C-alpha cells in the first residue's frame, strides 16, 4: 500500500458553484442521483482518484461497498477537518483561490467521512485564521459556508468553528485586540516541557510571538513550553489536515506541518522568531541588512514594544502618524534592494524558530490526550489531503501569486506528504527546516526511503522524483531553497 498519493492534471480546475457535487454518479456516492450535477467537477474526481491510488479499501473499489476511510474512521468517531483559512483576501483581491483551502476539495472528503461514519459520530470543520482575518468572509468566498448549509439541508449537521480566542478587528496596526467566542469546547493548556523543540534554543528571551507583548511569549517558554490548544481538536478521534499548497515567508513552504498553527487558539503562544539578526542573537533578519533597513527596523521595533503594545485607539493614531516617513523608507528599501528584510518578522531562510513551533504543535496533535497530557503513543489518527489545484508561489502565505498546478496529494503520513510536495514544486526538502527536522523528530522519525509514493500526472504514472513544477519561492528564500 502507498503512503503518499499524488494526482496532477493541468485540466483540473475548481467548479464554480457550491456545494461542488460530483458530475458523475459514482457507485459509492452516498446521496441521491439528483445530487449529481451537470457542471464538470474534476476536483471531486481528483480527490477520489488520489484515495484510490493509496490502495484504500482496494478490494471494494468500483463497487457500492467502497469505503476508503473504513480503516481510518470508526462508527461514532469525531472527525475534525483542519483546512487553511488564513486570510480573507489576497493583497486586496477577493479571489482567494491561491490563499485558502477551497470548498471543492473539502466536499468529497466530507462525503467519504460520512460513508465511514454510517450515520453516527460528528464532523467539525475548524481553523484559527490570522488574528486580523475576517472568518465569515473567508468561508463565504471559498464556498465552505454554502457547503455546510447544503449538508444541514440534508439533515447532516456539520460544525463550522472559528477557533480563535481573540482577534485584531480592523487590522494589527490600526485595530484593537478583542475577545471572540472561540472554541465552544474551550481550550487546553499543553506543556511540552523538555520535549519541546524550543527546549535548547539560544536566547529564548528574544522570542516574539504574534502580538506586541513579548513578555507574554517569553513567559510561555520559560520553565516549560506552553501552547493553548483547541479542545475541539484534542477531543477528535481523527484529524484530517487539508492545507493549501503555498510558499511561506518564514517557513519556506506551508503544507501540513505548518497547517497546525491553526489548531492553537491564542496566536501569542506561538514563537515565530527571535528579535534581531544572528549577530545580535536573533533570527529575525540577516546580518547583511543595510543602514536604510536597520533604520526602519529600529523604528518598527520601538513602535511595537512601546506604542502598539498599549492596544488603545490613541496608540493606534500615534503609530499611524509617526509611521508615515518610515513607510516611505520601507518602500524605498524594497525598490532599491528587491528584498523585504526591512520589516524583520523572521521572513527569511535563516529563521530557526518557526519550524520548532510548528513541530511542537504536531507533537501535541499526535501525542496529547484530551487533557493535554503527552503520551508515547499517538492519541488520534492524522490523515491529510493537500489542495494544490490553484496553489500559491512567491510572496506566500498571505499574498501569493496564483499557480495553477492541478495538484491533489494525500496520505496517512502528513510528514511524508510534505516531503513529496516540496520536491514536486521544485524545492529541496532538505533545505526546509520544518520538513527536514520532522525526519529526525523522536516519535515520528523517518527516512526518505520510507516514502512509498504513487504519482499520476495527466493520466500517466510517473516517478515523483522526476516532477518539477517550478514554483517561485518567496524573495528571501530565492537562491537557497530551489533544487
């Protein structure tokens, strides 16, 4: 049996209309004939084909008995689907196909989960987008709200949850942090202690999270390493990761390992970088940033630590007025150098912090029970389906350039899938810390030779190692990550 399956077809495009029903009456299809639509839906077929090529329930394929998730999901299970809902527009463009997981990819997964549950259990779709994102706009634009409404009309109740405990309404620098409803089941404080990848990191007093209060993140990673995990995630028997295939400013790529950032309810528990350059003991930007860049950086750091941290309307106005000349400096720096180190934020290939945080979250997902206690054995099943139909390259994860790759990938080991996908898009997995270090991590250590991948491209079986989709990396990874 294969542990990774890849379906690539340059004719695969998203269908236009929710609820993204299949255009063919497959033998195992759980709904009635009238739910099959005339609009062509190659995405549904691609997901189905990917599952078939994994060898799932192989003996029943092509019959009404085919149940690809029969070994993954038991009757009565709670199954949580974890897509990537990071933000509600792409550089002001409401077309977010390259930014977030599309509802057309989620649709067949739900159908096959329902098939396995046989009228029992529970299905949850949940994510914690970026703190300044509009969740309702995201799920409206990617068709997921309409998809959930469709199932509810069929008396199939599916929960759709924004897992964030708080958010910046109106933006990070202009809006104020407010509390949200959050996970209706609450949160679990998980302490990885010495099992954290941040345990022996140098200069932990320089850690920066996702908020202006650095004292908070440093405290969470002093005398232990704490994360605020969604209880809905930890209560699940099965988690199916459904990431968008994209480049990433801090991590190089965002696929499955990075996708688990959205399982944590409060973003400021998440260490993203250490302030300053390596010469200063940080990993926020390279040592070779010039005078103009450092000038802007010093202002930005001062503003974050002394003005924006106050979280008041007055502080936001003060920042807005004082930032005008520095915004001009920033634009000049980018025009002259073509780089964006000026903003710091750990957005480069020398970031040695963010991958540690991502692998910590994956350790919790796999080995923490519903109370947050870490065990030696996995506590839930972890499957993945990658949405790379329209993927994102260059300035990902928030402003990616759309890249039509026609790719759907999946498997029962998301770390294997990350490795294969990174290779397929033309990157060297050994140059991506969040992938390479997962190979060595106690509890899910592996070797490239353990990967058994089936790759189908435009209808023909090919060696996955021969494929190169030539994605363009984010600017600060260019010349480093390509293979």
